[in-house]
């Protein structure tokens, strides 16, 4: 099991449903103004945003590096694949990367990712993503939490140092014979300065807006147009 699959397995215990819905509303309002007909959702998760956009008549494709997430999308009849964005075919009016996707990439991987995104955009295409601010990492994400239900117990311990957030997930799952299976892994997220996005060869940063998802100014929304 990869660390992203462990995250997928534990996500329902994190209490992020309300924040996820708020992000979906924000992205949808931005895209509503653009007349988007085709959409690529990178890090599509269980397909919640694709379902919203499809209800608006948008043709959607999703990719995610968690096979658990992708299989759940497929069960819902969604067009999703467990592949890297560089492997996606075709061009799209809009590409989105919702809920910290860019923060899971280090500097080198981020630049390759942004180049790949630009190649998937149509000539007047738009790319929207959100990132954590430094405050979002140091004052909101850092710390410990636990959550449980009748069959599972989750412990999360996050430390922010040297512009990296190391989050250790420990999940105990009750078996039928009343023993427990333990899953544990660490996910690393990276803080990115805005200037990193201002000199991307294939994308032009046209708008940035800092907003509050969990606390004061913990997130920044980035909107790009394809450079042609």
C-alpha cells in the first residue's frame, strides 16, 4: 500500500468533508465564468468535483496516483486513471489540481508537473490550483489529532520544519477476530513561494487570491493561462 493509498483509506476519519465542499464551490464559481466544456481533474480523489462539473454539462477526466481512489471513481462510472499527468492524452479547456495537490510535489517535481499541465491545455485554457500558505502549514496543519469509529482508530502527527510538513499517519483497523491490523506511513508536503509560479515557461500566473479554509489566510488560489 502506498502512502497515498493509506491516505485514501483514512480520509473519512480526517473530518475534511466541509473544507472539500468549500473548495469545490470556489473552483466551480471560477470555472462557471469561463465557458469550460472539457476538464482534467488531477488528483481527482473519489470524483466529487468531476460529478459536480458533469452535472453542468462538462466532459471530465480524472487522474490520481492512488489506485484506491481511481477504483472508486470507476465504480461510479467516471473516466479516471491511475497515471501521471504527463501520460494523459488530449487537450482540455481547464485543468484543476484541488486541495494541496501542488504541495505534495518538491520543487523539481513541481516544475515538471507544471510543464506537463501546460501541454494538456488548449490554447486559451485555464489551470487552477490551491496551495497552503506558510501560516497554513505552521499554524493550521502542524500538530496532532486522532479520530475513531467502531472499527478504526487513526492518529495523525504533523511537524513543519525547513519548509516541509511531515505527517505520520497511523491507522488501526479491527479484524473479525478482534485483532487489529496496523498501517503506518509518512506523507511529505512542501511549502512553495508564489515567485516559484511566476516564471513557469508554459503557464502565466494571472491571478492569486489568499483565502481562509480552516483559519485566517491558510490557502492561496492560483489561476494560470497557457502561454501561447
